[in-house]
C-alpha cells in the first residue's frame, strides 16, 4: 500500500469515528467554537475601543489636552463633577498667546437638570465649550451668538446668551427642535430660573461622552453651576501652529506649566485606557479562560475517547498498524474537530459582532465600536488550531502510555 493510500485510509478511520460518536463530536466542536468566538469578540472589542478613541480624537481637531488632574465624581454636589483645572480662562488666554499654539478652548463637563415645562426635571450632561468653528458640525441651526461674552475678563457680568446647542438624542428624548426652550441648571432652583433657547442641533460633543448633551458657552455653564469664583474647567484643548510639532509643544508646555498634566492625542488615549486597566485585564482573562476551557474540554473528550476504544486500538496494532498510524488517526480526529470548531466560531462571530454593537450603542451611545478584521479572524482560527493540536498531542501521548496490545489480554 502506498503512503498516500495509507494516509487516506487512516483519515477515513478518523472520519468514521467522528460520525459514529456524533454527540462527542458536537460537544468538541462547540468547545472549540466557543473558544474561538470569545477570543474574536473580546479582541475585536479591545481593538475597536482603541480605534474609536483614535477616531474621536482625530475628529476633535485638537493636538494637545491640558488638565489639572483627574476629573472626580462628587455625588451630592452641584454639577456632580469636581473639575480640577482652576483659572481656566486665564490659562486659555496664555496658551492662545503662544506662537506654537494656533488656538485653545476651555472644555467643561457637568451634570445639569433639564426640563421643558419647568416642572418635571431630569439630568443631562452639560458641556461648556465653543459652539462655532470648523470642527462643530450641525444637522440643524447653528452656534450660540456672542460666544463666551458672559466671562467679561473674569468679572462674569457680561450678557448671558441663554442659548444652547443640543444633540440628536436630547432633541428626540424631549421632542425639541430649533427655537424651543428648555430650563437648565446645576440645581433645581437654578434650573427653574434659567430658560435657554435651542439654537442648534449637533452631535459633535455627545460623541465624546456617549450620552445626550447640551452645550453652552463655558462661562454660562459655570454661572448656572456656581463655579465662577474659581473658574473651574475639565480641560483645555489646543491645536498647534502649522509649523509646530505636537510632541515638542507638549514637552515645552510641561516645563512651563509643571502643575498641569499635558498630553498629546495618543497620550490622552493611553491615559484613558490605563484608567480602564481593570476592565482590560478582565477582558484578557476571559480570553485566556475561554481558550483554556476549550483545551480542557477537547483534551478530556479525546482522552475519554482513547480510554473507551483502547481495545479497538489494540486490535489495529495487532494486525500491523503502527503507533505512528494510530497517532495520525488521533491527530486527524482532533484537527478535524478544530477546523470545524474554527469555522463555526468564525461564523458565529459575524452576527455576534452586530449584537455587541447594538448593546454598546444602547449602553454607551457609541455606534459601530466593534468591527471584524482579517487579522482577528486569522488569529481566531489559529486558536482553533492550537486547541485541537494540544488535545491531539495529549491523546496521542495517553495512547502511547496505554500500550494498545496489552489491552487485548
């Protein structure tokens, strides 16, 4: 018998075994498929979060982010956030005066009370930021006229525009359109006394927080949340001059302002991911656990298969089948399971990605966070190969320890 014919015969034996024990085969395939699916999903989520973060920073049109430290939640306080950047407008003016900075803008995030009838109040994310410029896109209306005039060089006695820009979700949730009015404030009393007119609808800022937002000039959100005395802000975003390098400019700013945290886009994204290190570590742990579980399940099934059929293997040995040929049967058996599991896992990943995106959009507001790539699919299929290879090697080793001929006695 030629080598090719021998291999075909051995593969036929392996295939017959898989068809004969369908329950074991299905369980083994599902075990591998779950390992592949978990790996593909979790890796895709991780890469998707990073890609989405980079995309959002690019869309912001900014190069440098200046903060006074971490933004802390302060439940029970006005606004709910402890913004750590003090004298924000003064720092903004200093940055704008630099030759290596083209523009700089204050950013403030606070929790506000909102109502359309001055009776039923809910909470919404308030943003103090510029509402005009090339990086602010509108689906209706436009920005606030007069800008940050209320600041008035720090006296906060300039005119309040009482105009606000809302995002699409806020517009839908409260049935608002351009020209409608809403009541906003850091407390219920303040909100009752401050009526704002909707002048524009834009999702520019809501895409950064993943929640419904209302946007107004920085000094006005400071006024209605009681933070004018310290001129607090969340951060200042800056765009460097045309001939300036963001890395070099950030390094220079760190020297000039040692009390502030200065980061480039990539550094800001890395800092954000570091703050979620526990979540990322949990995701990595789940990937490892899924792979290990697949290995253990397939190995256990293969070992039990060898134990149940040891007399059959002994009979094959007695009629001249070599140990190598028996190993080929076992390896072919497990590799077939691995291939089938890989195909099933990859096939399940496609609709699962869609489901994860729907859940992510509902919970965080970010759409299409997770996407499949060829590299991830190849890596997922590699997981199937590794799982099946380990199971096959373990079963082959176990068979060699049994000494098949002795099972016939």
